[in-house]
């Protein structure tokens, strides 16, 4: 059973930066398309960025140019560098597989951006 643990969230002012981490219990990043999702209060969970096993990346329009997804297959860790943060980025952020059956969801990490 794969376990995912997200960390790195916090409270930041608009325009600031945060770096999120997603640690996995196994070597999943080299064989799966993995992504960062977020869920704001009262809204559905949305995919904001994903990275393929080959390293190709894709971003939602709302974060393109501000967020950067990356991974370290040796450390079994995926990252989300978030720059120029906006209040609308406030949400709980999760990592998981993209396409196919989800792994068990982690607890997520809260990101709060103040204006």
C-alpha cells in the first residue's frame, strides 16, 4: 500500500513563495504520472500540475508560469514550487496519481495566502 505524505504548506502573504513536498513510501514516481491537486473550501478538488514518468510537465491555466512541479526519483519525493502566490491559491494541497486508480490520499498540506 503506497503512502503519500505532503508537507511544506503554511501562511504566506500574496506574492510570496512556498515549496511543497510529497514523499512516497515506494518508487512510484518513475512509473506513474503524478500530480498535485488542491481543494479550496466549498470547491471540488482540482488538478493543478502533473509530471509524467518521462519528466514532461503540464499545468492548469490558473497556475501556469507561477508553479513548477518536479520530482526526485532517488528520494521518492515530488515537489511543487509555488511563486507569486495569490489569495485564490488558498487550499489544501494533495499529491496523487493522475489517471487510473488513485493511491490512498494523504492528509494534505494547508496553504493559506493572505492579501
